[in-house]
C-alpha cells in the first residue's frame, strides 16, 4: 500500500501502459484520476477497474495538449481531492515517417500530444506539489529518447525532448521535494502496438516476430512490467532517485 492516501493523475490512462499503471497504483492504495481524450474509453476503463473492486478511480475527458483543458483538469482534481501527489505523463502518439516525409501538421500534432502535454501537465500540477511540500512526476519518454529509431523523426524528437525536460525539472525542483524521472520503454504489447503493425504494413504476428527478435530478452514487454517501474519511481522507495531515464526495454538500449 505504498500509495495509500495519495492522489495520482495518469494521462492516456484508458488503455495500454496508462491503464496498467492506473490499476497498479489503485492496487497499492492510490486514488487515481484518468485523464484521456477519449471519453468513452475512459468510462470503460473506470468500469473495468471498479469491476475488479478498485473503487477510488474516476476519468475526466481531457485533451492534454490544450492549456485550458489541462487547467480545468488540474482544478477539478484539486477541488475534489485537495492535492496531487503523483503525475504520470503517459499520453503519446506515433506516426512513422522520415523527416522529409513528415507533414507539417502531423509534426505539430505529434509535438502537441507527446511533448507539449508533458509541459502543460507539469506546469499546472507543480504549483500544487510545491504548496503541499513535494510530489513525484514520472514521464513516458520511450527508448526512442535514448537510441532513436528509423522513420520516426517526429516521435524521436518529442521523446528526446521529454528526456531532457525530465532532467531539467529534476534539477529545478529537487530541493522542493519534487522528484522527476522518466521511463524509457521498448516495444510493449498494447493496442498501440497492434496499430503500429498496420502503420508498418505488417500483420500483428509478423510485427511481433520482428520486435521479439529485436529485444535481447527475446520478446516484447507487457504493460504490467512498465506499471511496476512507474509505481517504483513514483513511490517513496525511490526517494533518492530523481532525473533518471530508466530503460524498461528488455535490453534493447544495451545492444
């Protein structure tokens, strides 16, 4: 029960890594607010979690790339729960393209969803963490923040930005009791993985075979394995850890 009496916000929490992390935090005693742009998916996620007996959860439909929406979300959470102890900036978007192929609108959209959202959520949550004397922020930076990837120019740019934003924030707020870390995931078996297979022109089985071989452990990861890392970094057990980029990638970045 590492998160008993703690209030957490998980962006992109309706599915995949976000959902698994919300579930893990709930299982350890947290109150969880899922912020997801898909209102229907958010409601279904809450229904699933409550069906598992995890009652301290709600979803607020939010476009985390929009400043007004983020401010409204943060205000609602603070009004209902009086504090925010943990923020998991997880929302993300991927579209494959080399830099000369990237449509400018697609570039801006990727920047907004992946990087601007981390800035906005942090900007409006941090003042409350400062007022309450501390907190923990975990950002989803992806292994693409460490080693890059082919035909992923916009995505890698955003994830690299998250990596150094994480370090900058960690330094800025260390003395105020706010720890900021990032996870750097390899390929994880989520609905986005299935969509990505189609983006690369492969079946899910074909894509899985390719990615299994790309990871030294011989398989892709499970959302629950990422959730365990998120929970650790967000917990008091990681009290002397800030500013790190933690690979959760089956050895991918070690190759």
